[in-house]
C-alpha cells in the first residue's frame, strides 16, 4: 500500500518562526496544532514537500525485484492517473448516443450550439425541430431569426465542436462533454497527487469522481454545467502548479548555512520577485472561459483570487518574511489581478465575437442592433455600438436570472443537495416487454430513465468529509483542507443567495471534484497517519477499502438509472431509496 505519510504531514505551509498565543494553547483540547518555534527539517521540504514513495514491504510482498519496483514507482505518477482515466473514458463513451433522443435541456444547448458554429448567434427553432433533427440525422436548414438566450456562448461553442466533428445527432452533441468529463478525471488525479504528495490518494480522488453518478450523467449529456466544471477544475490546477513553482523559486533563493541546511531568510521572503508566473495567467484564461460558459463562474473567480493571495502570503511567511502581507501586496497582488480580471474580461468579450460581427440591420444576433434603434441617444454614445448593445443584452440577462422563479417539477433547494434530496430526471420511458431493451419475460412494463443522481454512498460520505476538512483547516491549519473547502464553497454557497430562484441539483457538478478530494483526504486519514503501527494500518486500510468498494458497488447498482437501461419496474422502484427521487 502506498504510504500517505507526506499527505498527512501537519507542518506543511506553517511559518518556522510562528509562536502560539494563549488562545491557541486553549484550543489544544479540540485538536488545534500550533506552529513550532523552529523547523524540524530543511525549509525547502516545507516549501515544496517531497512526494511519498511506496513502502519497500509492498514490493517485497509482491515479489518484485528492486529495479522493477523503482520503474513502476517512477511511471506511476502518470501511469496510475492514465489508467483511471481510461476506465472513466470507456464508461463515458460506451453507447454515448443512447438514449437517441433530445433529453432535458439538450433541447436548448444542442441546437444553440449548432446555430452558433454556423451563424455566430443562436436562432429560434420550430417547435418540432427536435423530431426533425433525429429523423433527418441533423440535415435540416438552420433558421435565420435570432433567439434570446440567457447563457454566454463558450459552453455552446464547445458542444458545437463535437457536432462539427461527428454530426448534429446525440453522439455529436454529447461528444465534447464526454471528452471533458473524461479529461477532468485525469486532471483530478494529477491535482490530488500534487496536493497530497501521494499518487495513491490522487488516483483515488479521480477514481471516486469516475464512479460518481452525477459526474457520469453530466459527462453524457449536452449541458453547460459539465463544461463549466471542467474549466473551474482546470483553473484550480493551474493555480496549484503556480503555487508549487513559486514556492520552488523561494526555496531556491534561500541561503544555506555551513552545514548545507536551508534556513528562512527575511530578505528573500520580503523582497523576492516571483516573475510573470505563466500558470497564473493560464488560470485567468480558464476562469474567463468558465465565466463565458455560465455566470456563476464569476463567484469561483473571486474565491480563487482570494485563495491565490493567501497561498502567496503563506509561501512568503514560510520563506521567512517578517511582513508577508505587505510583501504580497507589493510584489504579487498586481500580477494576481492582471492575470485574472482583465484576462477573464477579455476572454469573455472575445467569446461573443460571432455575435459582435453579425449584421446590425436586424438580421444579426438578438439585440445586436439595439444601440442604433431603441438605444439611440444618452450619455454613452461615444462607445462603439456593439459595446452598448452587448451591455444592454447582459443587463437583460441579469434581470432574467434575478427574477427566474417559475416552478419546475425537479427544482430543489441547495440545502438538500449534499444529501441528494431531489435529483433531476433527464429522460423517462416505459417500454413494453420485448421493446427498447425491456426483457420479454418482464411480465409488465419496464422503466428506462436517465437520472442525474450522485452516487449516494459517495455523497453521504462527502458530508462527513466536509466536516473533517473544516476541522482540519480550522484546527490543524492544513492548506489542502482550506483549498478543498474553498472549491466547495465557491461552487455551492452562492446558490443560497437565491432562495426564491428556480435552481436544480445538477448545478452541484461544479464542486463535485472538490467533494471527491475531500473524501480522498478523509480516506487517507482513515488509513492512518505516519508512524502508525501495523495493527492501526491494517484496520485503517481495511476500513478504507470497504468504503471504496461500497461506493463502487453503489455506482454499479444505479448504473441502469445513469445510462437509460430498461429494467423491470420493480427493480426501478427498489432503486428509489427516497420518496423525493420519484
């Protein structure tokens, strides 16, 4: 079994010269771990902790020679994540075109995407367009009448790319969401590995997401939220890479004493310039694409900017800065702002290029001619017409979102999301025996459903994991727990501001990766901290293994509801664990 010693190291990110005030000492009874007065090891290992390596006992028990074991260890950093991704991809692309129907909000985004990649703006389709698309395999004329839509274009361009490659049919409009869903598993494996310094825990986080029902269904459905999740996770990964690289620069700049040990240095911590930081600019690009997919990406951008600043403060503090906040304000905050806000705004505006370049004679995008018709006059006429028209469009969209309160059968309150109170049914049919996959000997009609439902045991374990990471962040000052909590909060908490708005459980897909990281971190703690005895490790590993197997079994059990597989109605009822799932 892979050691998790480094992944559970409580000293990561602490300042070597911190002292604990009395309130910290009083909090010891709750598990609070104050920083020590002097570093236990080389400060370089605290700025950039080493990755854990499998225990030699593992290789000996498997009978592998040391040379082969070394090669496996070396390649496992990519080999393990790629293997998990391969399994995830096979599941997501298997029979991707089924159901051969326009399910749930695919009725909007699949057609909007097709219009965008051909006309540059969305159009109004006939009421029977869904049937015509399926009957003609997508070979039908695109209307010219512009449509009023309430989401930015990036996610629809992504969906449209798959349609251009594979056609205007269910497989085509689901291809890119399946691809991004698969790649997000790979990213999460690598992100988890980098955060926990453990290939095992990183692959475990990715594997948990691979068998999450909500992530699986969203990867096989042409909706925007799965695309948004991908860009949010990519932005987080870029910031994590930037964190490691800048801490590495600080470590390299610190002086060594005569014994070769690197010590904190006030001058380096307070004055070192960290350069242009390309991964932070890449994060800004990803955050711009996220906001250009759905507006709730803006909340994530704000949360991640705060997280990045706190990471910089922590890095300079460990390096020896006497005034870390002042140093960050002077040397780092500017680049953080430039790499995120202006970049995100530029990416967002560029995503509207098709609309901007469309005609202004009334045949272009919706509201494209507003500035030269209804919007003539006023104090902002010095701005280009497209700027004023786009601003008006955005204002109208904001008003729509703010007052969206039409009741829907599957709407839910965010209070119920973590316990899976009200999943969303994307597709449902009741085929007769012998038809559409219903067994001929079923005796009664079958149920064929695609249900956006998270794997129950994974989500219920995540409820416990959230409590654990909040405790670990508050009382152990573990930066990884804080980062995971930030990701969950950025995707989840903003929805509590809209209690009267019509919202749905599948919006939670944005923070699913962080739930999986939280569960992986909890499982690492269950396995045992460094220095645990053999009995503790065996008990911990057994308990963790049972939990993971139960989650995998739970995913398999609900597989028919995730894939639209026809099952006898009694079997379908057996899977309705809560009355609110029906």
